[in-house]
């Protein structure tokens, strides 16, 4: 879904998308590790407007992502909710209101933000690809170590048993005669 700069004005434009919009489904599928069973509900909203050479984009989404648990390797569904703001410009030499040029610096403007600084993204095209913006925000919302549940016991590294379903018997191996003999071997 493309939003062209020339279509924007200072009047905020509200856009609402759901699972019925193919580009939303494509963006979510890019971030998940397996297909979601059934038809999940997606909700994506953008408020976008232009002020001089800047485009202000405020967005929020509610999506369902299927991930692999990093402990037990089973798939699970994770609801993701996020709100974000982005600034875009087509001018490489855009100057911040303070007078310095934008070389990786940040600008905090009339976005209604809480004073946090935001990076200005300089784009060469004359449009913003909303699918790319959504994908980036989904990736930013994914946990570093996804877990199916907080107290997941994972897979035994010795026998491969899923310790969430059945306890493994590997702890008994430690006290056998063979295990005691191997314990005394010195590797130099």
C-alpha cells in the first residue's frame, strides 16, 4: 500500500486496514514462522499528514503472530499490539528547526509525542510504502527470545524429551558406574 507525498495535506488523513487487505496479511506473514490456523483478526490504523517537507505518520496495530518457542520449539500464537510514530522527508539536506542539518540527528516535532526524539527517515521515492513500515514495526515488537509461556521447561539437551509434557530420566544417568568412570577421565 503506497501513500504518495502529493496526495497528503496538512489535514490528517485516517486510514484503517484489516485482514481483508492483502498487503496487511503479507506484512504479518513475513514476520511469522508458521501459518496461523484459521482467520485471525488484524487491525492496522494510520494517521498521516504533511507539514512543509515532513510527513508525520502515527500508527497502531493489533495482530496475531505465530512463532516458535525458543525453549521447546513448539509453535504458539503471540498477540502484538503497538503504537508508533515516524517522520519522513524526501530532502537529504533537511534542516532541523534548530538550524543544523539532519545527519542522523533526531527531531521532535508537533506529532503529539511525549518529548521523545524521533529519527527522520529520508526516502528517495515519492511515496511511503505502508507495508514496509508495518513490517518494521512488527519486527521491533517481536521478543528477542519468544516463549510459549513464561515457565516453559524446554527440551532436555541430553535426550531431547519435551520437559513440559514428561520429565526426562537423564538425571539418573549421572549416578551410574559408567558416568562415574567418565567423570574421572582427564583430558590434557
